[in-house]
């Protein structure tokens, strides 16, 4: 039910805190019927309406107000009169006659003043309560129907969306089954993105050169070595031309030295120049003076040949090494780098080919696995 209202004041109440009649089952506020606020209400407790409607005991021996015993007849009563009824010649009987009409009217008025039995009023109150409860139930039912309709519409909307999602999933699965090349196309896109990132990383190294096979000692100065190498190649390097110079990589053992103890391989010196044209001049002079050694660099030990190259990314360095190995197997004479690009040419009169991936090596020069 929607709620419980006090039958006395009509306001909402909590059933556990009220008093319930044992006969009509109506609930009241305890304060409205004078019941103590605490304690258990007896099961035989009756509400004021039920107490008022209790029938009185009207047995035959119970005197009715207004019809009490009539007063004895007396000669002084003004409302009585005697009549002589001859019963025998020697006796005479005197009897009291009926009261006067005024007395009869008073007695009938007293009888009519007695209140009627209130059973009909209690039935009307119960009918009104039932009607109110029925109205509340109808209102509650209408609200529940509205909520059920809203819930039904929501469920229909959810079912429609789920059906749409299932249709889209089925369409995607069919597309995947009918076009198996989708995976390969995705791999192609990923490979293209990797190449673009590698090209960008290579552009960041466009002002760097890598000097290899320079003897390494604890007291060497990479900036001074770069300047001396520039003078040996015919290019004067000043302090403002060199941004940084340092040795990079980890120390490695020289595996080619079979005689005697293993000697650690010197690390390469990476020099970052302020201008690209200075770097291009150094690389061009190194190609012209190919075969230069450390004889004029004021370094201890026997003279060694050093090499000047562009600095490549890790991917391009691996690709360049693999291209050179393939060129040596297939008799390609020229493999070099220019501005971070790997180029190859089989002979002096042949066209130059650019190598960007391992597939390019296999397609242009040849696959190393085929020869092996």
C-alpha cells in the first residue's frame, strides 16, 4: 500500500509507532487517542469509535429512563381519578386510571431522545476508507503502468542497439573473411611509418660525422683530435664550428688480432658540427685523401688508418652493413651513403639504386640466403 494515515488526524504515520484497534484494525497516532508513547498496545484495545458504538445491555429487567415505576395512586395527585367498580353488593374496588396525555407525551419524548445504534455510521466510515484505499491503489497502479511502459521502451531501445552492434560485427567479420589482404596492408602501413620515423631520426644526424679506428687513451681530447684530423684533411675547424665531440658506444675486443693478447677495439668519435657545409667538406676531403693514417696526429703507437663517415641511425647502420655484404657476394662495386641515404651501383656505367629496406636489398642486389 502507498502508506498508512492516522484515522484520527489523517496525517501519515509509521505503523510501528501507532496504536491499532483490535476490532476495526484502524491505526491512530498514540497522541491522538491518549495512549502512552512507549510500551506495547494491548491486543484488546479499542479505538474511540468502537467504544462509542458498543451496544448497551437492554434486557427486559433493565429499567428504561423516563419509564420508571409509576407513583402510587393518592388522593392528593392531580392527575389521577378514581372509578368505583361494583364487584359485589357489599364490596367496592378503587383503581387508578391511565396517566394524562401530557405525561404520555413527556415519556415518549424521553424515549425518542435515546440515540440510535451507531452501526450504520461505522459501516459508512468503513466504506469511505475502502474507497480511499481503492483510489490509492488505482493511482499506484497507474504509476506502475507508466513505469512499466518506460521500462519496456528502454528495453526495446537497448534491443535495437544490440541488434545494430551485432549486424556491424557480422559485417566486419565478413569483410575480414572476404579480404584476407587487410592484415598485410596494415603491416605495410606500419612498415611505412617505421621508415618515416627512421628518416626523421636520420635528419637529426645530418650535421654529425663519425671518426673510427682512432687509438683510444685515457687522456685523449676528442675536440682536439677532430681539429687535428680537419687540418690533416685540409679543412680548418674552429671552436665555433664544433658543437660537441665524444666517444660513443661500448668497449669491444678486437677479434681479428690472433697473435698475442686481445686488444680492445677503440670506440668511434662522434663530432657534431655547427654547419652542414663544413661536414660535407670534411667528407669530401676524406674521400679524396682516402688511406690517411694517424702518422701526423701526434698519437702514440704505430700509424693506423682511420675512416670518416656520416653518422647513421641504428637501422641504417645495420642496413648498410647488410648491403655491403650482399654487394661483395654479387660483385657490386659501389655501396655508399650520402645525406643518410644508402646508395648502390654495380658498375661505373650503371644506374644508382637507393636501398631503404631488406626487401630492396633482395630485389636490387640479391638475397644472401639464396647464395648460401
